[in-house]
C-alpha cells in the first residue's frame, strides 16, 4: 500500500462504514476534518481525510492532487501518478479496516472532488456507496475515462455555486447530465454562491450521507 499523510476520525462504536473526504487545491489533510462531524454527527462512520501527495508549485504552499494547465483538464503525468497512489492507499486502508467500498462514501471539494469522481468512477474500480461532489468536475485527461455503463443507480450528490469564478457551474451541470444519462442516481444542489461549501447545502448533504447507510441500502461486501 502506497501511504499518504492522513487524519482518521474514529467512529463512536463499531463503524457502519467509512466517509472519505479529499481536500481542495492548496489545503491539506486537516482542512475537511470538521466536515466529518458535520456530515456524520452521530459518528456512525470512521472518517478519513488524506493529504494530497504534491507540494504546491512555485512556493504556493499546501498540497495539490495534480498540476493544472487548464480547468477541467488535469496534467496527465501528475494526475495518473496521484490516481495510482490514492487508489492504492484507499484500497489498502479500507481492507485493513475490513470495510468494503460498498459501505464507503467518498467525496471532496474542488480538486479533491475531481479525484473523488476519478476514484469512484474509474475503469475497473469498485463502486462506492456514494460520491459527494463539491464544486468541481469529472476530469478530462488522457488515458482515463469514467466507466459509467456499470454504475446504474450509484448515488451522487453534487453541490456547486452558480457564481463560482474558479470552476464554472457548467462543469457541474455537465456532470449531472452525463451521470443521469447513464442511469446514476444524482441529487443536484446549485447554490447562489461562489467557490466554497455552502452551509445551506449541509443539511441535505448530511441526510444524503445517512441514507447511504440506512438498513438495506449498502450491502456488506463488494
């Protein structure tokens, strides 16, 4: 297993599953830790927030998942290297915890959202219990394509600001169209803000996470 720096928030008891959150550009593994309690207030799930493997370019600080030549189109070399490292780490960590992907929600913000899409939709990858997509896009990158035809009914929660100046809301609308056309179960929330996690989206997001682990919803094995 390729290791990544990370923070673990343990469940209150025997975990019903896992909640994995990936931070945005220039942040680190501590950035989304408070959201674990926001989205899972009863601590039914074990929470994990990995840190991206790349240092910010040009002394910008923080951690990056890939370099950005153009919004929506990750640099292929850094994307593929990170994708291999992230999926290996997450697969190994979940295996050690005895938690299958079918009992794991993966989500992220901005650049971390793109990596959540990649991890949950990548070719040959196991389907998670759900994907929480905040303010980003399904990546377009050489030698990687989302595998959608095997993901019917996979729950995806999309939240994006209609006035986002960093990543246009058109990316979220396009993701919604593509995913719904392939039969995925999309819960779409578009708020009036910019490039941030809108507090008004937290209650429906929390309810959506809880629903992924309702009795009979997530099977116990892949």
